[in-house]
């Protein structure tokens, strides 16, 4: 897939609804003899730039080359590129794959919008990189495989540091190790660093390469897609890939918290009390609330070793996120409202919607344990479970500079590439970083 200057291929004519007889919103008509495509965008005052993703996905499923007639349309040099790349993306494991002609999207006015187009290309490639990682099955995408993927980014000038099981044991990261102890694969905390300036931003991604739920085992229906429980880590990899290419004037760290949560005689048992890196004693009531344990120790490590201006974690943390926002948005919470608002506003521009939930002190009471400092779930009836999961994470946050995005609700693509991971928020968070440096 490529984006170039020119007017080759099919001419794409985008039209807002003006009168009766206009094409309906999202309607596409191909005129093969004239090599033209007419597209209805609906009413101008109700137009959403994100609709161009699906439109150009459908166009490039039909043709290999097309150019866009220049028009004053929001997102014209961004969202069609995402759609074209998605149409070209062919992820899977098959004995034989169809030979495909290279797809090219042309802009006659490329030079006038070069910077915007180049950024959009980098973001499209970074998001597909993240989607491919998140979609890869767990028999291939082990924690070791994820470390290898991180090391591949060294060629872009990024620095890589890897904490292994022995390192974690010496540091006292017993929450992380408790989740891992039933697995045949070792755990890793990977730090990827881009050095661009004095101020530092840290991203942390949950990287559960497979989550059975542990001894609090998941039903088969909910276990099937748990190779995507590493989506947070995949998103962070995508962010770091783009950051290395765009070179903002700010230092960015990407942390991947990698392990499996497996069923074994050695698996941590419900009711166990485990000491975290920061000295907190945690009662593990439910072993399928494992992501917060791994992230809790990882957050404690980040605040111990760095002095970041902002910390943002991404995790497929709670199934309840899907009940709250459904497939169209990800819940966001944090202890810095300015930071949360900035992400919400940037997500609105990128149309990767997030929705704020409260983190009032009252929610702490739901995490009280009779035998430890804190327990890892708020209760058996699921009361405010997306919020209490974030409240658990907040316990390990040492400054008012943190935001948490629960991407469980937006984990998988239910529209264009059904059954594959969506890896949301790459575009939004890279653009947010660029706004900072």
C-alpha cells in the first residue's frame, strides 16, 4: 500500500447531500467505463470524518488505484488513508494467499498537504503493526515473541531494556510473578525508550499473551479471544514505532507488561495474600482480575525508576467496559482531569471515542480487605467493576499525572475485519504526544 502524488486510477468524487436524487450517506457508485467513483457523504452538518475510513475501505476492496478530487472536506488527508490501508491489510495464516496488485491512493494536491499525509501514513502503518501483534494467536505470540517484536524497534533508534523473572524477584514484584507462576513462559517487563527532550511521558500496556482466568477460570465463550488480552502492549508498540519516526521533542517510554495467566498446579490460588513492589499487601480474591496485579507492580516500578510528567496505561482490563460503552468507545479515568480532558479532546478529533468515568474516594471502600491492605476486586456482584479496577491501579500511582484507558470494549473489530484485534488509541495518543512536543 502506498500514497503518492498524482491523479491515476479511478477518480473519487465526494458529494454532500444537496437535493433529492443525491447519493445517500455512505452510498458508493462505480462507473467502470469512465473510471469514476461517486460517493455520498450525507448532510454536511452531520458529516463525521471517520466515515471516510469505511468508504475508502470499500473503494479499495473494489479497485487498486484511485485519486481524490481536492475538496474542502474535514479529514480528507487522513481518514481515506486509514481506509485504504485497511483494505490492503491481509492478516492470517493460510497455505496459499492470493497474489494482489499493489494498492495506491493518489492525491493531486499531495505537495500542499505533504506533512499531514506523511503523518497519516505513519499512523496507519503503526496501527496495523499493533493490530497484527494483538491478533496473533498465543501459540505464536508468547511473551518471548513479544520481547522479540520490541527488540525489532531498535533499528528505528529506540532503546530497549528488559526485566526478566530474576530481576522481578530481586525487585519484589510479587504481584506480577503471582500471575505468571502457572505459566511455562517467563514474564517480562520491557521498557522501550525514545529520547527527544527533558520532559518524559510513560505509556504502559497490559500484555497478557493469553488469559485463561487462572484457577478462577473463564467460560470457554469468553476465553476464545484472550490472545487479544495483550492489546494494550500491542498499542504501546504501535505508539513507539510511530514516535520513533515522527521524532517529537519529548522523551517517551513505552512499557510492556508481558506474561500469561495459565491454569496449573502451581497457579496462584484465590485467597492468597501477596506483597507488591511498593510494599502493599494484596488479597487475590479472584485470579481472573490479573491484569491489575501485573499493572500495579509495573506502575510502582515506573514511579520508582522514572520521574514522568505523565503516565498513561492501556489495558483490556474489564468485561464491564463493554457494558458501559459498548463497541464504540473506551472508558477513561485518571487522577488528573486536565490530562483526561486532553485525551478525550484528541480522541474526539481522531474519532476514537473515550468516555470519562469517576474515581471518587468512596470507591476505595469496595476494595477493603479484612486481611490485607487491599483486595483485587470490588465484590462478587460486579458493582462498579470497571471503576474499582482503575481504583486498584490508582493505589500504585504516586503523582497526580495518570490516566487509565480500558480498551476491553474496543478490543476487537466488529465491522471491517471481524474477529481481528482493533488496537485502538494508537492514532489518538501519538497525536497527543505530538501536541506536547
